[in-house]
């Protein structure tokens, strides 16, 4: 395996990396919750979900590591809402970085009716082991809800993005990409639910390149605020931009996460 020494935000190690990352999380949280601050808590229209995960990976990174996820949603009106997602994955082996991924996505949704909604999505991603130093994306999303409760939920999404990428080889590229998402949720009881999502992404420039992400999860509620989430994720990339000959095209990630909702 090829080890990569990265210098995200600062060069002084993992402590400064995560100090910088969580500072961004705090600022983003304040920005997205600002419209709800100062209002009666009984009428709170925002919700936050945080995951802390111990991960066992097989594929490009066969190590134990930690992952942080945060999702903040805010409903401004009955038809207008926003969502902010932040993810960080970092691990090291003998003081050398063995896995490093960061992601931030923000979207603004507008409901067109009971079934359709549209959104504008902004995203940033870094995955140094796949050769991507920075990936910026912006584009519209169209959502259709086939089933909307009470126990079963199923929706599909289609998006078209303009993407600008900076690579670890000090090159860059821009292109259009399209994506399709199918997401299912089954509420088994008041404390247990099952989710399954599959997303496919393909860009128009490298026509043989596409990515598939599948996430299967079981969430068990412990109390009002805490849950245990067990999930299995498969990431497949047919044409990684990294020049590492040992890079595998498929990663699998088994996670057990403590989830906090507030």
C-alpha cells in the first residue's frame, strides 16, 4: 500500500487537522441554524444528527480508523428547507496517513407538490488516496417520492453537476457529471428502522468512468437522543484518477456508530 503524507489545513498533524475541521463544522452549523435561533424551542424547525464511528475496512485501507458524520436540516417554510452534510475519515499507521477523506455538501430544497421537489446542491470533497485533492461541484437535483410513509418510504433523485477537480498529481480538470439515487426506508417499530440506498455517478468526459455507492443500515434507538447504527457500505470506482497501481477499485466499509439526535 502506498502511504500518503497530506497537509490538509495545517502540517502539524491530526490534532490541528481536526481542530480546523471541527471549526468549519461549528461555523457551518451556526450559519444554517441562524434563522431558527431565538425562536420558541417548541416550534423548533431544525434538527441535527451526529455520528461517531469505529470502522473496519477492507480494500485500499485495511486498518481500524475513526469517522465523523454530521447532518443538519432546517425547515424555513412548508416548502423550503436546507440540508448540510459534513464527513471526515482519517486513520494513520505508524505515524503515516493510511486513509483521509473529507466531504461537505449543502443543498436547498423546494417542494413542488406531494411527490416532486427540486434542489440546488453545492459540494466539496477530498480523497487523497484516489488522487483527488479537491473536488468542487454545483448543480440541480430533481426528487420524486414514490412512497411517503407511514412505515415505508421510497424516493429517487436525479442530478446534473458541473465539476471542477484538482488532482494530487498537480493537474486539474472540469466536466459535467450526472447521478441517480434510489433510497428506501422501512420503519420496523418505534425503535428500529432499516435503510438502503444506491447511488450511481457518471461523468460525460471520461465515458468509461462511473462510481457506485451502496449503503445498507440498521438503526436501533436507545433513547430519545441516542441510537446505534450498523451499516455496510460498498464504494466502486471503475477508473480512479490515482496513478497508484496497487489501488483497488472497490472498498467495503463495515461501521458501528453511536448516533446523537438533537
